[in-house]
C-alpha cells in the first residue's frame, strides 16, 4: 500500500467515525484502530488530532466541490444560484457532522484548505455570471459574502434544530431574501440603473483587451465608487 493510499484509508476511517458517532468519537486511538494502523502512523501523516480533523474537512470540501461542479447550468444565473443554495443545504443536512466540521469550526489562525478556496470560487463564479448579465445590484464581493454567510448560517441552524422542530420554509425564505437583496429581475426592454450597469462592467473588465492594465485599475476604481 502506498503512503497516499494509507493516508486515504485513515481519513476514510475518521470520516466513518465522524458520520456515525460525531466528532467526540474521532480520537487518535479510535481512528488508528478503525484504520488498522498504529497511532505513530497517524501522527506521522497528520501531526495530531486537529491535523486529522483538518484533513477530514478538506476531504469534505473536495467531495462537495465535485458535487457542485457536476450540476449543469440552467441558462439563468440567478436560478443557478438558487439551485446551488438548495444543493448546499441538502448536503449539509445529509452530512451534519461533516458539515459542522467544515463550516462551524473554521479557525482564524488556520490556513484555508485549497478545496475550500475552490468551493468559494464556485460561488464567486455564480455571482460573476449574475453581474455579467446586468442583474447584480451590489458589488460582487458583498454578494458572495452575503450568500455564504446566509447559506452556511441557515444550514447550521437547521442542523442544530431537531428535525421535528425545523421550520420547513426557513431555507427557501432565507434564500429568496438574499437573492432579492443582491439581484434584480431580468431586464424587460429597459436600460439597467447606473449601479447595476457599473457592477456588470466591473465584472467584464478583466476581459477588455482594449485597455491597459493601468487603465483597467483606474476604471475599476471609478466603477467601485459608483457601486458604494
């Protein structure tokens, strides 16, 4: 067995324990026994329990990312965001312990896993497509932050509420409130307002070859001023 295969086996054993019995069950002794290795092997790969939990969270983000990128576009960027929200919540409810590890225990002093950054890039891509369609009413960074905060907060709230006590309309209501806050309806034969137009142009600015890098920076600053 290669070191990579052995590392994957340990992560799988930890994930199984996490899913079945919660984070408290993921001790170095229990994971070592489940994976059929000695504790020093686990320490060699992950350093300590926190390193192992970080690796499990990274594995969760990779799995989540594979699911997100497999969903085809509907042709409507706002509808794609809506479907992405529902997929995110469903995955969290199907894997509550893993989701809580992924989103409920991110530490300010920890480096952001590559798969976590890639998942954030998927959300940023959704927001960018809304902006390019002229339908984003706030700056892209703010829109992405709102969707992330509301989506993960809603999912964690549902996870920590007993199923029989959950409000069935919570996720859809939060989703539509966020979408209404960041986006506009499709244009109906009218020009968008200045803020929406500025956001759309800002999104397309990196792909404007007629401007130099310095000109793009200057125009970007002007457009950002309009959206504030």
